[in-house]
C-alpha cells in the first residue's frame, strides 16, 4: 500500500480542498469490472462521489476516453507510448490477473486436464477438433478423454482478454502467429461460438458440455468454472493463482523500469502463470473539466492507498508499493487546459473511515 511518506508531495497538494460530490464516468474492460465496481461501492459508502462504470470491453473503453466522453477508460491491453503521446493520454495499471483456459468436460475434474500452449493454439485455431485427439491424450495419459467434438467459445467484441490470450498463443505457436497473430479482436473460424463479455463467456461454458473457452481469473473463481493446468515457460504444469501472477510480474521489467507496455505473458519462473496480464486505467492528460478530473484522480488515489483489501476480494492481485509510487508520479503530469499541473488532494482519510 502506498504511504504518504513514500511520495514527495508539494504542500499545495495536501492543502487542496476536497472536491464536492460528482458523478465520475468510466468505461471499458469487462474483466476488471468487478474490481472497479467494488472500489466504487466502497468509496461512495465512505463519502466519495458516485462512480458509474460501464463494462463495455477494452476497445470501447479506449474509444470513449479518446473521444473524451468519460473520465477514464479501462483496458486489459496497454496502449503504446507512441499512441498515448499522439492522443495526449496517460496510462497506469490498477492490478494484475491472468487469462485462464476453462472447460466443461463431463467426467473430468478441475485441474485434472493438462494443456500446453501449442495444443491450446491448435484447439482455438480449429486444427484440433475432438477431445481425445492424440496431442491431448499424450499430455493426459491417466484421463479417459471422450470422443466428442470440442465446442470452442470465444469473445466476439474487442477485448483485452483476447489481446493477452492471442499474444500468448503467438509466442508459443508459429502457426497461430502466422494465421491469427495478436489483437483485441481475432478473425475466428466461423464454426466457433462467439459471445460478448466475460459474463456471457462464463454462462455459455456452464451450459455447453464439452466446451472450452478463455476468461479472466476472477470469473473462474467467482463462477466456479473448471480450468485446465497450463504448461509454463519452465515446463511446469501449474494452476492459476495470485502467487503465479505475482511470479510473472516479478520476472518482468515492470518493477525495475515501469515498462507497463511489456506483456506479462510467457514469463520465466517455475511458478509463473503463462497468461498473466495487467489491467489499465487511461485518462486524458489535459483535463476538459478540472473538477471531474480531480475527482477521478482522488478516487484512484483512495483506491491505491485504502482499497488494497478489495483487490484481493475480487481475485485480482494488488500492485507492489514501488509500482504504486511510479503511478502517482504519472498522475501528477495531468494538467488543465492552460498546461498548469492540477492540485489534487491526497488526504484520502477524509474519504475513507474504514
């Protein structure tokens, strides 16, 4: 958790009066929606303004913040520094999580099935179509895999989850990289079932026997979805967990260089989850409405300083203190229309009693 002593703050920031109640509009990642909604509920109950967040998908969130129609956008795919500079935006991570292959395979318990990245790529590209395919059987000699078609369920709209999933498959499968590559959207095989939103992925998998999909870890936990073990870069078959996501983060340059553009997929480490991802907040660097922008930064300040416990409660992983300090530095670059740096209050105890 960030502490006041960990930051150098001009006196003016500490003396700035708290902004009065105002609705703050956010839009984007459906994967991270439970986190932002949890933060928003707690913040409002402790005297903060109302936060209205629309789980519209990462592509929609980026589009709306570019259009300046919301106070913040949310995406599970980091924008490049070049695009941020062009669009006059700032970006910072809010938490980390992971993408998980989930299954509905009658007779097979959660974490019993083992998959490699190469086999996963072959399933989602349509090259492997039945559960007892030789490639899957070879990885699972002790399982009685059914001679049933694999019902593949994928995201239809632009999604940061898809971006991270396809980035990973591009790293582990040359065939996938050549045919599909990575992106917020993928031109899926027409025989695959396409649905919108993480919630719909979860419900469709539950009601579709012999299905497989990919979804964010918090939905796996909360919806009690069965998942497959995945082989990581070190050759270990592991389950998704907070420890596994943290291991991938530790083996990246996020901590040392604050290089948030770096993907957290396919990182080394015996305990690293192969499809770890960050989720990000994107804001205008030059405020259209100083009061609204100030209120938004106060909200995220509170979230980092007082909201750590809520991160774990919705199955995300909090950012290390050193990263949070770097995020505050990025937030202090926001200005008004004249280019003057905004003065915003960091005395979050005025908003939070618990």
